[in-house]
């Protein structure tokens, strides 16, 4: 059987040094909102703190543009797209209905301007122009969008266009939008701050960001609004305070104002009754695993990424962690290979489960070492 250890036995006592305040606050029920679906999602852990029909398919309207921007950011990061590239706007892009960035056909526009047109102005013309430039046609760009959705595990999402105007078979879910927002924040720290711009000017026309929470709450720094008659009023918003970041997604709210009020209600509840802590940093040894037939008799194991936990306030000192490691680890062992599991529990509930990886290479030992370890294994049979 795999070996199991408590916090104390494997140098995990640091968890208890971060004990929360004495006397936990009772956590009241999450707000019950009239929106068609919604989710309150913890960025650091992926925990869903509150939800209503989080996987229900729903027209995303201009929330679609979060994926459009994700594809563009990915191309920028890889060097396949440059911010100063100039794009000549097609008549198809110029004629796109709905919200607009007022770009002119035939006049070159830098990629950076079009991205701001997508994010801040929610311009459908800028969105189509960017899609055509990046993939030749909107249909080809949509293939890139759906490929990214599949890669990110957005299993209740399918795109038909780049801007979110009504179309058959164009849908997403509140939970998928939260995961996409989290991926955007995580994968593109250099570009994500653009979501917090409160206005953008092009062609001597200044348009404010439609996300009112940017003006209401200094801790809100994104992301996007959306509206069509079919979708209702939609919003993806993110709020960060100290180590805690929550993402609220509202789908199908009744009015422009209520979508912000509903998101604010979720944020107020989440930040009031929950807290986030970083338990363990990436690359720090959590335990040792014995190695047979190796140059070393053990390999240190740790986490590939920082580990955070979000719990009801006052419950932090009730957390417990355990590790599970294969009992017979044979050399060679490659650095970064998964060799165990770390679990964090609150009572009987497993909150987080993360792989433990080897923090060093362990090569095969010499003949004598392998012979000694082979004998040890034989006696353990």
C-alpha cells in the first residue's frame, strides 16, 4: 500500500502556523440571484463557491470576445502577431452591426488599437477585422477559438463567430466563462491589465468601458460585459484583494444595472465569508520518497506550482494535509516527474488534490548500490 503521512510527519507543520482567527464565522447561504445562471469562482484554487446552473448552455453575446482576445494574446506571446502591425479594414468588418469602434475601411489600424477596440469598446468591427487579419477569414479564426476552448477544458462551449452576435450553435456556460477568465489572467499577465482601462479613444471618439464595476470598486480589474436580446445582460468580472481573487459570471440578468448588482452581491458574500491563503510555494520540499537502485537513496518531492486554499473564515486552523507516495520508486527518476499526491482536507472534505513532483534527478546507482537495493526489495516481498 502507498505510504501515508500527516502534516507533522513530513514537515508540513507550517500549515498550522497560519492558523486563522479563533471562532469561525458561520457562512450564510450564498445569494440567490434572479439571473438565469451564475457562478462565483475562486481563481487560485478553481473552487466554485456559489452557483446556479453553472453548466447550462447560454448565448454569450460579447463575452465571446474574451476568447477572441485570448487567441490574439496567445499569438502575441508566441511572436506570431505584433502590436504595431497595421491592418487594412475590410468592408465586411466595417459593416458589422452592433457596438462599434468606428474604424474606417481602407485605412490601416495597428493591432494594438484593434485589441483595445475589442476589450474596452466591445467593437464588433474591430473584432472581425482582427479575426480576418489573424486567420484570413472569420471561419478560420473561429476554428482557433474552438481549439483553445477544447485545450482549456471548456466542455460546454462552442463558438460560431468572433464577436458574439446571435447565431445558432453559439453558446457557453457560466463556469466555462469563469475558467476562461482565469486562464486569461494566468496566461497573459502582461495583457490582462488592458481589461481595466476605463475608456479608449479612436477616430476622435472616446468610449467608456461598459463594465461599471471598474468605476464602482477599485479592486475590480476586469473583464467584459455582453448583451443581446437572446442572451440578456451578461458579465464576467474579477476582483482581487490581498491573496484572494474571485471571478463572478452573470448570464441572463434582467437589466444593465442588475448584472452589476448581482456580481457585486456575489463578491460581497465571497470576500466577507471566505479567505485565501498560500499554503506552500512551488519548488519547496514537502517530503522525501525512497528510491531503489539510485545514486541517491531518496528524492525530494514538492509542488510544481504555488498551492493556495480558500476556506470559510476562521476554518484555516482546521485544515489537514497528507501525502501519498509510491512505496517502491525505482531509479532513474526524472526531475519534474509525478511521484505522489498531496491532499488538503477540511474535516472529511478533500478541498485540493495536487501532484507531487520530483525536485531533482536521481540517476541509476552503481552495480553495488543496485545489488544492495535488489536484496532489500527481495526481503520485503
